[in-house]
C-alpha cells in the first residue's frame, strides 16, 4: 500500500481541488469517482495538517461540524467560486453520485445555512455561493477577527481557566448528555449571577477544543445579526452561548426561529426553567447551579483569594470570613482591589483597598428600587444612650463574624432559613435611626440603600410582592444594607380580615417576613411606632433597637458635636441652656443650626450668635406647629427681642 503524501502548503490543496472539479465537469465515465477522488484530496490535506500545514478547508469543516457529504458540497461550491462558475442544481449533479436524488436535493437546499447564501436568478434558477467572509478565508487563508455587536469572547482555547468549585461543576454532565442523547439539543444552564455559569460553558468549550463566545440576548437585533454571530463563531471555531434577560421577553419565539437551523443551542440565565412550549423538535437539557452550595464552597473561595497578593495575612482571612460573595462577585471585588493597590504604587492588597472595592463593585441594579445613602458617620459621632450604642456594636460584630459562626462552626446546617441579620430601629422622627444605619454601613464597609416603602406598596394586588422580590434579588448580588424607611406603611399590626383588602395586606406582610428570613444580608426596618408590631413579627426579627428622645445631656453633646471646626462663633453661645430649654431631636438641632448659620452668612460680621441659634430653633419648631412665646426663651428673652414674638 502506497502511503499518501501530504500537501506542503495550502495552495497545493486548492490546485488539487480545481483539478478535481475540472475532471468532474468533464463527466468522465469508468473507474474515476467524484467522491473517491475528493476523499484522496481531503486525505492529503489531513496528512499536511499532521506535518504542520494549516488547512482552512478542514478548519471550516471541523468548526461547522460538517458530515462527509456536506464537506463534498462545500468543496464543489468552493471550486465553482474559484473557477468563476455559477453553482446551480444542475452544476451540483456533476458532483453527486447517488441514485437517491432526494439526498442530493436536500444537500443543495439545506447543506449548511450559515456557510452559504442563496440567490434566485431568472426563470426560477437558484444559485449558491459561500458567504464572503468564509470564502475569503477558504481561498486566501487569512483569518481576521471582527467585532460583532452583542458578542464577546469569554474564553480562548488553550488559555488558563479559573478554578471551578465542585459545588458548581456541571460541564461534565453537560458534555456526557451531548454525547449520549441523539438529535438536536437545547442546553440551558441556570443559576444566579456569579455562580459559575459562564465558567462551566468555558470548561465545556475547552473539552470540545473550542473557544467560547457569550451573546447578550437583549442585544440581538434580527435574524441577520444572529447569522453574523454564527459566521464569526465558525471562523473563530467558537461556541455561542446566549445569556438570557431576567424575565421572558415577548419576542423569544421569533428569536428561537432565527436559530432553528443550529444543531445545538446553548443558553444561560436565571429562569428556573426554559419555557417548554418554546422548544420545538429539540431535546431539552436543563442544568441548575445551587447558589447556596456555591456560597458555602470554602475551597473555591479560598483558591480565589489565595491567587491575589495581600499586605497582611489577617486581611485575607478577614475578607474570607466576612463576605459571603458568590465567586463571580468575589473575583470582581478582588480585581478591583488589586487595581486600587496598583494605583497607589503597591503590589499587595490592603484592607482599605478591599473596603473601597466592595463599595464600588456594583454588579446589581438596586438603584432602580432604592436610593443609595453614603455612610459618612462614625460610631463616635452617633450620640445615643450607652445601652443602645452597645447593642449597635454587638450587631456590627455579629455581621462581621456571621460567616465564621454559620459556616466554620456549622450553624448553617441547623438553620432552616437565611443567615442574615434583620433588625428594627424604633423611635420618634429625628432620633438618629437613619444616622445609625449610615454608621453601620461605614463600620462594615458596606453600601446602604434606603427603600421608601410608601413607593413600594402598590394598590394592585400582587405588585407589592413583585417589587419587594426584585429588591431582595438585587440586594443578594451586593454587599448592601437594606434600610426600609417608614416601615409602618407595611409593617404595621396585622389586621383581622374584615374586608377583602385586609387579606391581601396581611399576605404582603407575610411575604416580606419570608423574604427577610431568606435574605443572607443585613436588613433594617425604621418605624415610629413599635407598638404596631405584633408578637409574631417581633419573634422573626433578630434585634430591636429603641431610639429614645435625647435627654438633656445628649442634646448638649449634639449641639456641640454638630458645630463644624471652621464655623466662626460668638462667645455668648450657651449650649447648656439650649439643651435644657428645648427638648428636641437631633434632626431638629441640625436643621436649627444650619438655619442659624445661613443667618450668620447674611450678617455683616458673619459670626454665629446666640440670637441666631434661638431664631433657628424657633423656625424649626414653628414648622412642626409649635409657635414659641417670648417666655419660652427664659433668660434669653431680651436677646431675641419682644417685637419678634
């Protein structure tokens, strides 16, 4: 048996292809066979590849997954284009040696819709040509990467893959199903953002010797757009995986229609199931990643964190013990922290870099439903009775240590619900509830989002639950504290069912309680009326912090602490009198001081005086419906002046 020699360059393959096509067009009878002759040309190309000669023809055949008869069709069309001959059905019959005319017709009209373009000429004649991008590659061997909108390369074959924890490992199962199950398939991998969905597809692509492209569903514009993505994936030997939006779009059936010619479709998303009525004549293969198991995967988290240089080992351990991020979020935070360290001229990550990265990491859409509040205050600036302050200290420590207690010490297995921290801040308006939430955010290095419950509660049945569900879903992706302001709107005493609406109001409360128990983060409810909360509700809250009206000593501290260092003040200011005479909250003190400061800015001397502060307190109390009399100013009645009251 004579051993076949391989081509020494791709040009030789094209020359052999032309000789093969010319011979087929001459209709030579006898022992010469079109198919057998093509097999010899292909075999020499394969031998050339073994010797290091790149073959665009074999590359496209492999990338497009062409069976032998479809490779024959591609070769015939390529010959026709190089020879400048129109490829019609009559032309194709010169190459197709089979008694089964129907197979030849199917190959002509449905060989591979992505590789070919069909053009109708006069009198019903149809011509086939290879799409321009692929033809240029097949003819010249030049492979140029194009930027296709809505698509990016997540993984390049041969590059190093990140470690994938066993808790999220699904690619082996996906590959096995693809091998064992016949026919066209739709693979759907679902799980929350950051749980390793794309990484699983990258491992699947690596096992198939391919690159991985991620396509945004929301960026898909039309059938031609999807075709451009397919062409680029064939040229780059890639698998396109479509990332679905959060909710099922109205045009899903149409988009699936654009993809109908694909042998296998790959999707990832957060839906629990792909809509079964949308899947036509395909094997549906669904795989799920358990977010809770991924969050508890200490090996995965440990490997991620150890891959980065740290200033201090204690900072690394604190980061691991503190944040229960999913791997995607954790890697994003670490990359951001590394960037901050490099900008400071350092090669190692510090605790401050991590804090800054956590606050700026984003990755959620919580701002759609809540307002971000900057945590600018410290625990020292918060003026509260000792008991309340110690309770806040304890809550901060509890948040910092919850991962150690629940995961390292095993309490998570004893808990039926989430491992978050929920609390109620109760007290009159202006007593420091919002400020305390800001202090907690600053102490913990977390974002604070204030949810205005009056804006969440909807008159339409079921809408309130939908809004709350979105809020908690987005909060799960972040390191944010949820601060529900004006909680009395929803978290009031549950009513007896006297009217139909009462039943739905109670359902909303029950739903929110359930979401709070499942939430792994920090949630705070602010209320003016703790007495409206029933016993069942109180049992399901971890902590209740009472914010009383400040006493005289606390008020004096507030007056003094709120004075900026650069504010010019007269010598006549009597903070002791202000604290004793006016039983107001911290917010009233702050507003009165600000009002008085603007009066000082208007004055000739531009100095804050006692008279201005008294005018400020009078202005604030009048806003609440209490008009002061001259007698209310005690020994400072002459400072104010009778003519003003």
